[in-house]
């Protein structure tokens, strides 16, 4: 069923009844301050954070051929088999994997070294479903047994090292390996798929990370996708913390309840709906949790999107737009200039009912660092002693 969402026509720099610069708990950018926060700038740089290289990436719409190289449901039984075949084909030419309608249960690992790959569904995203049930609280041994019950990952396979990196972890739990689709290859395109971590409401409201999609490499493009889980649905990651990874998400739907769009990547979200649900966690849910490198000005850009919440949140508005993820600082506390300092701009978007309009930004993940923004006349938008989560020219019940 097609969901018709409100059209955003806001042009005033006015959010929550407060004009720029806003307040320390709800900062608003001015028309001059917002100018650098464009898709072109978020996607302009590649390489290392220490020495970024001008390398503009301007991805057009995903286009698919009449005849794919591999067809899941015809030439291959599983998506992983088709990915392995694309890896074996090698070369630098783009390869295409078409997935016929159906539900495909199991994980999909796309290793580094895979040729540029486009994986796309036939028909509506709802008709092509990649699903599995994974919980980050599982031990590495339990995860390995669950993910590889019939030995589909074997030594010599393209994704064997990815599997082993999780199966041999020495930590108590498997953590961010609990993902249905995991990509380490650059230039990946996904279109017309539903990816669901079906753990969903089978667990309590505690810390049960259950990723649907994790992308680790540069130049990842997602279009017309549905990503569904509860905590940590989509990780837009940079596997190498010293290097920039860029992601674009268009015309998609993401559902969850806790930090369900998170990561280090420079990511641009356009015409995408982020939907906060209460079925597992009835209050205090959070959508975004960027962990941007502290000296890099571009984390997440959300433009012409919709932030919505279900009826329970609308009845008791306690949802949050986002929070910083102070990754790696659980023992040290937040270290200015060293700890990641999440960066995010939500602009020209619809902010629906269900969010805490007085305090829409939550204290940071990992450290519980209180949210604080600069509102002085000469403010530095990248001050490491403050948060970098901003609003501009939004409309909707939670914006005014």
C-alpha cells in the first residue's frame, strides 16, 4: 500500500517556535549557516580524514539492464550464491544481480574485492524480502552456528574472512556482526528490496542490536529500499575509522526504535521516511546516532524527508530526532577532539507528531553526555565541546 506523506513547504528558518540560533537544547541554523550543508559538500571528499581528497561523487538514478548477469530464484538459489558468482567473475565492470519475488532467509556478505555490484528486486520492495533473525547479545560461537548451519560459508569462499572475523571474536557477544546484509565492497547499489532483521519484538526493550543492513565502504547508493528492525536498523559505516565512506539513500523507508540510523559515514538521505515505533520500546526512542570524526564537518544530511512516529508516540510525545554516538568512550568519557562527535543537519523536512518538542535531541549514546549546542553570535558549528545536531526550515507538528 502506498503511503501518502505531507508535503513540506516550509521556507522560514523557524523550528519549535524558535528562530536561529535557537536554544541550547534545540539549535536552529540561520540561512547563512546552512549554506555549506548541501549534498554536494557531503559527497565531495574521499580518502583519509587527515588528508581528504577532492573527489566529487554525483550518483544518478540506479539503472538496471534488461538481462542481469545473475538471477536469484532462477540461476541461483540464494543471494549469497549470486554474490559469490559475481566475485568469481572479477574485473572492474559492474555486475547485476536480479532477485525474483520471494522471501530469502539468511545472511548476505559482500566482501571487499567484489566488482561494482547492483542488486535489485523485481516488482515492489515488499515483494522481495531478505530476512533473518540475529541478536547482537549472542556469543560469537552461537552466532556462527546460527549463521552457518549448513556450511554455506566455507574456507576459500569469497565471504569466508568476513564470517571468520565474527566467528572468532574474543568478546562476550557478537555486536555489530548481527546484521542480515553486510557489505564491505565499494560502489555497491541496492534497489527495490526489503531487508528485515526479524528479531523485532521478540526481546525486551534492552540493548538488543539487530541490524538489517551494514555498509562499510565508499560510494554506497540505496534507492527504493525498506529496512526494518528495532535497534540499529541501518549502519552507514566506515570500516576504516581513518577513511571517509560516502552513502546516499533515496526514496526509502527505515523503521526502528533505538539509534536505527547510525554510523560514521558521510551520508545523504533524500525523500526517505524514518518511522519510530513503540511496539518494543514505548518511550524515549531515537532515530539518528551519527559518530562522525570530530575534525570532519560532514556526517548525516537529511533533506526533503519525513520523520514520523506511530500512534502511541503521538499520544505521548517522547521520541527524539537523534543523539551523538560517543563511540569508544565508555571508559574514558567524552574526550573533545578525540571521541567522535556526531554531525547531522535535518533541513527542509517534515517532522511529524510524537517527538519531544522541548528536547528533541537525546544525551549521547555510550557516555550519556548531555546535549548542548552553541547559540552565541560567533558560534563555531564544529566546536568539539558542543553537539553538532541542527535543524533548518522544517515543517510539521514537531517543528512548530
